[in-house]
């Protein structure tokens, strides 16, 4: 089996002037130990030197095994201006040796927030699940329309959800 890995293909914030903002450290190459530089992580999220689609690092996520619905994830926040749009694509994979089971899911979520930190718009990619082909990277994408006048930042989340319907189901995803 060839070595596989994550890569954030594109996060673009486009304006009429064709300005372009990009995610910092999209391949998780920079970091200290299991912590990727410029990403805020929560739950079970680890930078690892395995299952990399390109480069040498990936971001592994799995459930918290708390008995109820829980999320693990990582995100970046990016300033945005009125009228800019947000689009992103990322590769994700659930491996043969630690495949997602039960109702676990992995996906990407894009969000616009206002100055009060309230979500004013969001979009999600399709979700990977236990029925997703194993050890095959899947390209997932999401887009948001023009940022409203009260949007002050955009956020890109990479998420793993372990729902209460299968609270202790195992498996992992690599971005």
C-alpha cells in the first residue's frame, strides 16, 4: 500500500481585488511533537508522522469515548471582509488498521463569525463514515457565499464526531 497523507488542497478567501488568504501550515509539517503550529485543537487530535498523503505529517482524530456525543477537531481563524467568499478542500482518510466504526463521522466545517463571536453562516463538507472506503484518501470540500457586512472572521474546522448513538465506537481519521 503506498504511503498516504493529508493535504489541505485549498482554502481561499476571494475578494473583487482577487486577494487570497491561505491556511497556515496546511500539511501540519510545522509543530512541536503532537501539536501542529497555527492550529487550535480540542479533544483527541494529534500531529503524527504516519498516514501522510504528502509531506511527512498528518493530523489524526478520534472520539473522546465519554458516552455521549462528542467532537474532536482542529481549526484556524482568518480575518475576512464583507463580500469575500470562502472555499476549502481537504483530503481525509480512515485507515484499514483503525477504521471508523459505528456512527462516527469526519468532515470539514466553514464558519463566518461576527464581533460577538456568533456564527452568522456556515457550511459543511460531505462526511466520511464507517462506510467510506478504507485507506483511500477522499477529497471533501465546502464553500460559503459572500461574507455579510457583520462578518469579522472566517474559521475552518476539521472535525471528528462520535455520536451518542454509538458512544464508544472506535476508529480514526487522518487529515
